[in-house]
């Protein structure tokens, strides 16, 4: 067992010994009132331990708990009822075997097969959205993050519990892991004198309005932020960013905690790693006194906390300003290079040394480094002005002196500098007005969504949507909103190219292109991004394909953009010609402008051509 689990295990062992001692004192005959008393004694003794585990939210193996409790209920009184030395020897042996077996299977894997499936239409794809509700135990507070690990995935929820998961055919396998992130929410809750839990049926805006009337510590915003797994052969490093309450100083920091382990043992739940602190923000932010933030002393949702690797030994971390912006506070943390807040920080993984990467940020919720090394970040503005930034080392991104947003309930942001002075700051690549509450972002790198390859995919909380943003020469060509219907906290691209989302209502969502076998579905999936199938909408990037079967090649008068190679091809679009073109466009027509690799499956090509035959001009 991991070292942290020895305390609850010792309490269970002590309960077993105390129970055995009480039963030994009773020494009942085979029948009588003492025999009836035994189960109540066992339940009372173990109930105290169970209550302690629940109250302290201790993450402990259910299999060990069940094994020891069952042994206490059955084996201990059984020995006295039978009364033979042989049975007592058997009982002790059974207990030892049960505990050993349970200890070696300290992580319980559940297979989830029930889920909802809906179709979401986008410009290039019909998305099959598979929604898994209840696959993971409910977190005490919102938040969390996703990461790839080996051929599996890792989920960290808001209160720090970790789960490994993956798909086995159509089943989702979920394993609870015993390596809880050291986010000490209970210590913060004790100071706040409120439970560490998100109030039911309340969103962030509702909470802001509720707390604006009085200064209290809102415990539901004390949580984990980002998760990153670095793999080297069979070894892994796991990095987690989270809040941490500093006892005795009435202040908090944001930490990056790290553990190292063997990947296989980690996923089995049998590793014994210890969390160590790699980085801690400075200064420690107070909740009382003149240097505190006024109004709402702790706004944990301004924490940032996303991580990415600049190289094998350098971790890049985003840190929000926690609302210390010069309006609700004396300090303007984001423009002070001596502090950690409102910055992105480069951390040396070997020794923990840090260098300032960029400054002038409000709440950078997303971080992604593409294959060319470009660093992209999404950031919350105030009322309006959410940003997509391209981060360059040494850059100042202007907060709180340059923003497209306004103060809540106002038509301006009071600290904005005049436009000529804002030229000293780096402007965003794109901004959302009104705000959509951007969270994390990724780039599409795999082949499953071939039409999206190289695009940015940006998640949002308030808008409950994804935003697809093609990057053209360093700029955003356009933004396509894709409504998901959930507050999206994090997203990753899966090993097979699927998009995996984690939401604030503890829901996992898998997005894949709808794989249709009918000609119409295949046309929608593979062709409709560039071609229309009816004359209602005219032409797209490619010519309208209504009536294409039997039509002379490159002959549609409404489409002037045929390539020279296509015009020189000549002939008629017979089914044979269409099949050859769909199989390998560049082989049939070298120099074609159509950016499409072809359809490998002869059956799929036949289905598409069959659908094209039904289209009449």
C-alpha cells in the first residue's frame, strides 16, 4: 500500500483486534443472548472507523475495508462458536489471505457500459458525443483535469482524487487510484468554518453574487487546477497544480506537486510514491488584514494552473492573479515581476528554480504548445475580453492596463490606459466579447479529425461550447462554435484521435466522427466539408455535386475555380472515373487542387457513388 494508506489500515487493524478481544471476553455458548450481541459489537467498533474515514474523506481501498470487516463479522465469532483449535487456525489463515489479496488489488476497476449518445453537427463533421454520467464518484468541489498516461488516461477531480480510465471496445473501464493530490481543502474549510463542498445547483455567477455582500471564505473555490504526465520509458512523473492553505499564517499559495513512479505499478495502484513540492507561488496571499483582497478575499477560480513542457526538464505554468488587480486590492500582482501571480513561470524540474516567462495576465486557464513550439494560452477577461494569446518569452500582455472587457455592471474598465500607451503591451490574437469563460485548449494533431488537423480547439465554461479555430500564418482565420451543453473544464486529444471532455457536473464526454455506412452519411463525413449535395446552397470550396454522375468533367458554369489539371483531364464523370478519383485524387489527376487523400475502402467508395447517383441537377 502507498505510505499514506497505512494510517487508515492501522485503524482498521486496531478495530479488528479490539473486536476480537471483546468477543473473547464474551465467550458465549453456541446459543444465547451473547451470540446475538456479537454482530452489534462488531458494527459499533468498525462504525467508529468508518465514520472517521468518511469525515476525513480518506481515499482508501474498499476491498481492504470489506475484507477486514467481513473477517471480523464471520471469522472471529465463528472460532468461539466452533471452539476448535483447527478452526481457529483456519480463521487466522483466512484473514491473512483475505488481507493480502485485498492489499494487492488496492485499486478497484469498474466497467461502465451505459451512456448517452447524441449527434452534434459541425461544419466538417457530424460528431458522435458519448456522455458518461456517474462513471466517477462525485467530487466535493468543481474542477479537475485530464492527461494521457501510457495507453490509458488520468483524471484528477476538483478535490484531488485520481482515476485511471480507458475504453475496452464500447466499455469504459474506470480505476480508482490511491494517490490523492495534496490539496488541503479540509484545513481551509476549518478556517472558513464552512464545509468544503460546492453548494448544489449553483454556478459561478450565482456564487459571485451571493458572496459579494459579505466577506467570507468560499471553500468551493479551493481546488485542484492542472494535471500533466511526463513519461520516460516505464517511468512517469505526475505534476498537479492546486491551492494550498498555509496553517498559522492565514494565507494560501498555489503549488505544483510532483510524484515519480513506475507507470505499470502506478496504474495498478500498487506504487508507493510520495508527493513532493516542486514549486510554490510567492508571496503567500492573505485572507485578513490590509493586504487582503476586498469584497471576496479568496477567488480560487482565478488560479490558472495549466501546465505544459517547454522541454524535457522545463515545466511552464500559468498562474492567475487571484483578483489582486488594483481595484479590489492594493497590489497589482500581474505587473509586479517580483511576485508569481498573473504570470507564466518556467520551472526547472530538476532543482525547482524558476524564471519569469510572461506577465500581465488575469486568469490564464488554457495552455498548449504546438509542434512548432508556439505557445498558445486562453485567458479570462472581466465582463467581456476573454483572450487567445500567443505567448512569447518576456512579453507583457497588459492586464490590468489593457483589456477589451469592462468592469461588472459598468461600460468601461477603470484601469485601462489610453490606446497609445497600450501599444507597449502584446495584444491578443483573438478576443471574445461578450465573455465565453474559456478554459483549456488543445491542437488537433492526430488523423481521426483530418479536416481539423492543425486547428485549435478551445473549451468554454459559460458558453458550454467548443470553439474550433484554424490557424493561418499565425492568425485565427475564423472561430466555429460547437455547442456541447456542459461547462467544459478540460479536454484532451485521445490516443485514437477522439476528443475527451471533462465537465463541471462530473461528466466525461467522448467525441468522435459519426461513422456511417450509408452513402449519405459517408458523403456528410468525407465530402460535405467542401461540396454541396443540392443546388440550394450553391458551391462551396469545391463544385456542387448535384448531377455529377454523367456530367462532363470541369463543366459546371457556376464554378470558375477548377484547377488547370482538372480542366485538362477531360471526359465524363462515370462511376468508374469517380471511383478512381475517390480512391486517389492525385493519381487520377496530378496537380488537382483538392486537398483530400482519398477513400481506401472500396465498399465506402461504392456507397458514396451510389448516393451521388441519387443527386439530380
